């Protein structure tokens, strides 16, 4: 393809009514907090807004990116940049169950690295991925602050300490039993 | 008959070990047996290997049991846990004989040998109860500060010798003095609660266990420098700390301690909580400010210092949680009382965090001057695995591994710097003899590659190259190892000298210390000209 003639990416699907409603809620909540006398001050509502949306939906739908940008007088690139810079934010839904196993030093000292292969095998999910059936997302995280009782994991917003291969088995069984 | 008082922590470390289930079991069983109890969900005492710790009040003090699980509750009640005789004369023979019975909490050697100053209330009180806070010395520091000239408040912090507990150890009073002297219509107090270092959890425990101390410390800072707003930037990995802080701020504001007028009489001080996004580098102060302002967490070049141009360009005090939380006691008891603790130019206490492969992991607040050997063995009890300690990393992922010959060096900032070690935020991660230091060195580089903000080349590219070179060094035949080692040391030199912030500038420390002290893990001979023996 000749350079320079690449067409602009077509606009994605439009945000749904409920997504728009969620965004206006987030704006109403967080825009009043921004300093109005600072140039670009409204951008400081960006992270709280992204959190608000993700807390509700589990991810930030891409169609909301241009809408957030417009509301905060930012470019789409700026919002996209922030959304993709921070590990916490997702642009697509995670699995029904999210398993995050800490891989930082204190957990490594207690065998966290050795948990990776059995975690992948027992949850049938590649590390850093969401399983094809949407059942499980398996991720590494770096420090959950319970470093005296590692290995530590966050499983569906619940912290777990002294994680063992046997616990992985329990989770795998539980996840299979509550399939929709 | 007065109702028996029972404490079960709400600290995340206790919750992860089943504290909520224990509390539910206790409440359910007590009500089934017609017993009414006062259950307080306190912070953690810091004996984390024993969590969930259940405490019951007796006239002699609180008696602890741990680690308690929900199905232990029936047995404990059967043995008289909630009996009036326990509250009056202590546990019965049967209760004292329970395998989980630990004795009087404050007489447990792990606790008794500590010097609790900043953490004095953590685990003792209900973290959100304002009357509990006031009854245990809360607001005394702020009230004293309100009766002083702002300059005198700064003077107290200078005289106390308090230095930044986040890791950089910059004198807090000097930072405050700079902000106080900066002429500006608006100033801010920012609390760095982005505690990302593996092996550290003192910020989290304080925010969950005694949030009003942090709020009071920030209010004193505001008063001292003339700031009217404050922000606590909490990492997204700490949902419990965030929830506790939000509730504490709401209650302290509603009760008039902060908000429109400090303690109902002083200047206004509005406090907000901001949640991070899982970026390690946002623990760097300028990246943190960028993040609050709504941008990627990219490190700013300094100068200007945040004290001159910080949040939104306003002069800003930015301090770590423990730094700010140490201030109320300094004002309450006087700078000299705080300064009396410590060693050399490191004054006061540090909440050390004993973590990793250790039998008795937890939080130990002690004056500077304590040694690593005392922390690892007298408190920590050696490794959890029972194997010999091979390596210990002090000061987080950017701190070097401290070799055994330095385990008896009294820990203070200068003494540690003199032997090439860092105190950092006081995190201690113990590894047993199954650890592979070449693997940990490669991980240090990989973590830097993952978390680098990308602004400066030595960090952004050096970290990826670093991980590759460590791998090549390990895989190389003996005859070719020399060239790879030279390359790695050269690369580390570039990162140390050429990086904009501590991320790239200190990642080489654990790598080089691994290479110097554990060459055999890289397949290198033990006795070599380079490095230390």
C-alpha cells in the first residue's frame, strides 16, 4: 500500500444509551471537583471517570473514548494513551472469573513463579489471556501488599494468601460448577 | 454484667486469611447462645503470620488467639471465651490450653520488643471510630499546631529530624519550609500512597488501621505551609485502604475536624482520595502528580521541584503516608521526643516490614539502629521453609541484596549507604537457599521494562537489553561469560548515570548486588577480581 494514502480508521460503533448514561453520571460526579482556574484542569477528572465506568462495566468500552475526550476537552489520543498506559484499565471485558497471581519478589520468595504453569494448566488459560469461552482471565500482578503471607492472589476481588496448587484446583472446580 | 469485648481485624491481611468468616461465625454463634458481645473490627497488630488474630478483653489486657478460623469459634466459646470470668480474671485453664491461645497481646515478644510510635494506635482502636481516635490521643498534635505560628510548626518538623519515609529520605521539614516560603495563592498537600514496592505494606496497614492519623498529619502540613487542599493518591491494588480512607474523610469532615475549618476554628482544608491505575512508576512523585492531573504517569524533569511547582503548578508538599502519619505525634509530644529515637542522622522510628520467605512475617516498628539480623531472626524467626537464608533484599525492588557480612550493620540511612545498601521504605524480603539470584536479577530488569514510563532511553531500552544480557550471561559457556558480564556492568552503569528517576537509576542495584555476591548463580567463579568476595 502506498504510504500516505492509508485511510483513516473508520469510526467504531457508537456508544450505547446505557453507556452514555453511565458517562454522564461519571461526569456529574467528577467534573465539579476539577480546578476551573487551571488550564487543562478538567483532564484531572479523567482517571476518576475511567474508574467509574470500569467499576460499573468491568471495562471501558472503546466507543466511550471519543465521548470522554470531548467532555474533558482532550483528544482521543490523550484518552486512549491514558487508558492503555495504566495496567488496571481494560478495553474489553475480562472473563467471568479473574485470577491475578502476584509475581513480585516477596511472593517469588515463596514459590509464586512455580505456580504459573499449574495455574495455566488447571484453569485452562494462558497467562495474560482470557480463555476463549470467557470463563477465566489469568494475569500476573505485582504486589497486593500482603507480602508476609505469600504467594498472594486476587480472585474475583477477594484476596487469597499462601496460595498453593491445591487452591488452584479448588478454584478451577468452582469456576466449572458455576458456568452459566 | 458488662458485655465481653472482642476484636477481629479488618486489615486486608486478616480478611485474606478469613477474618470476616471468623467474625460472622462469632456473631452467629453468640446470638444463638443468647450472648451479646461488643465486636470491634480493628486494624492489624502486625503479627501477620498469626492472622486472623482474635482478641478478647480481660482486666490484665487483651488476650490473643490466632490464627483463628471460623470453625474454631465454637470450641473457643465452649472453653469460656465469652464468659464473665474471662473478662475479669483472664482465660480459664481450658481456654488457656487451647492450641491457638497466645497470651496477652502486648506481652508477646514480637510486639513487646517494638517501639510503637507512628503505629501506636494501629490494631488498638476501631479505625473509623472518631471517639476512639480522640480517646487515644488523636487531634492533640493538630490542636497544638493550631495554637502555633505556621513557621513554628515547620520548625518542629525540622527539629524532629523526620525524613521522607517513602525511600528518598529527604528531610521533611526542609521540604515544608520550601513550600511555606513559596508565594502562591494556592498550595496543595499530596500524600503518596502508591506503595508499589514488593515487601512493603506499612502504608496499607496504617491507612486501614488508623486513617485519622494520616488525615491529621496532612492537616498539620496544610496549616504549616498554608495549603487549603489535599489529595491522597492510593494504588488501585489497595481497595480496602481506599474504602477506609473515603469513609474516614467523610466522617472527619462531617464532624468538623477537617473541611470548612480545621477543628471548627482553623483555616479550611479539603481532602480527596484519588485511585491510581496499577502503574509502579506513579510512586515517583512527579509521575504521581501527572497521574492526578489526568495524564499518563510520565516522570517530569526536575527542576522545578514539586515544592515550587507541583500539583497544577501550585507549590506542593508531597510526602509518603508514613512521613505524614508521623507528624501528629511529633507535634503532640514535641520534636525532641521523636528526635530521641534513632541513630546518627536517621531520627525516629521506621515501621519495618518483614516479608518473603520468613516464618513470622509482619510489621515491626523500631528506632533506626536495629540490625537486619535482629529483624530477620529475632522477629522473623528465620525462613518459613526452615532452610537457610540465602539472600535478603532491603528497600523494595530497587534495593540491593544485602550480603551476610552486613547483617549486623545498624540500619540507618547513612550507615546503609556506606555499605552500598538502601533502607528505602523499610521492606525486607527474605529468600531461602533455593533462590536463584540470576533469575531474580533478570526479573528486576523485566519488571523495569514492564513498568518504565518510557521517557528516558536508559530505562526504557536498557531494561529490556538488561534482561537479555542476564539471560545470555547465564547461558554463555565459561569462556564467553567475561564479555557478557562486562556488557551487563556497562549497561548498569549507563542506567544508573543516565536515567531520569529511580526506576531506571536503581534497577541495576539488585542486579549488580546479585552479580557481586552470588556470582555462582550466573555460572561465574566465586573468587574473582570484580566485585566483592
